[in-house]
C-alpha cells in the first residue's frame, strides 16, 4: 500500500527518472515504487485523496494471472502459449503464436470488466504502464497493442474506445492510437522503433480533460484525446494477433502497473 506521506517534486522526479532504461539496459526500480510515485503525484493536487485511487501491479512471478486480468485465446487448431515464462528472473508472461497456419488472437484483458475510471476531476489520472518486448520483427499479418480499451472486438479497429501503443506489419515502428467513438486517430508514428527481443516501457496517461499522453521508455511519444467518448471506464488491454502463417513470434510482458481514480 502506498505511503500517505507525499513525496516532494524532486523525489517524484528522481523516482520517475530512476525507472527509465539506461542506455538500453533494464535499469528499473520495482514497479510498485512507480505506482507509489504516481499516487503521490496525484495526491499533491488540492482536495486529492490518496485513498480514493486504486493501484494494481503484477510481476508475473506465479503460474497464474492476478484476479484482475484474464487471458484471451481465439485459435482453432493451433495451441498458442499464454503462460508464465518458466524460470524467467523477476517473472514474465508470454503470448506466443503456434506454428499452425491459422488466425490466432491471443492476449490479456479484464474480460470486458471496465474497472479503470476515466478521470473527471482535476488531479485525477488514469495510467497504464508495462514493460514489454517483441521477440522478432512482426510479419505483414501480425500486430500487437498495449494499453486501454472498452469492450473487445476481434477487429481492433472496431473497438469503440481505446488508447494504446500499436506495432504492426513487417517493420519496427511503434505507433500510438486513440479512438473515442467519434474520432479514430490511428497509425501515428512515435518516431521510436522497437528492437527485436529487447524490453521497452509503454506508458499511457489520461487526465480529467480526457487528454491522452504516450511515453516510450520515459520519453514523450505522442498525444491524443478521448474527448468524445461515452465510456466512463476502460479495461487493461494487450492483444497479439496473426491472421495466418506459421511464424511463432512471441510478446513477453515483464510487468504491468495500473493507477486509476475510484
């Protein structure tokens, strides 16, 4: 549980900077300390109540998912892997496509339970953060998203409300996207490329104006809006899709951290 003693701006800044990768290495403080910093930052606002925010984090050290996440698997004949990575130091979860030539849509979400409130009051913030990696350059019929969404649809572009980072096709580009049911703002290049089999940190912040800020490895990577959304809450959402082919690429999740108002 986060301390009720608020940190100074300098300490929050140091906590944030200390968690960034250092020259490509995984120089991280524990994810729960990031959440502590996020909660303390929120509590600095007038009338902000630290106990009126929730914080969830998982390092995937066990053999099952936390109760606030569930797995998604749409595959016919194949057997994709959605499981803890055995003996991964610090814990990891994998989403691995099978070699069967078929459509496979696998991921983690909340099973449609949209429990993460979209902020409505100044000082509130909804934050999704995860440390992830993609094993190899995707094929032309593969894509993955990391972020927040309303009800799931197999067609990612048909999901009514979302704010996520997306990688797709035979390239190394990292894109940001938002959709609020009116404006579908897709395929915005962050200018950052992922490196095969190398972890990077995705962070998405939504404030009370429904402005969305994207960060890659701690650096600003884009901004969008959910201004017209009718949604009042979202679910964490990670999905790795292939339309066909025998490629067995994987997406690995080192940790996921969520902060939201109640």
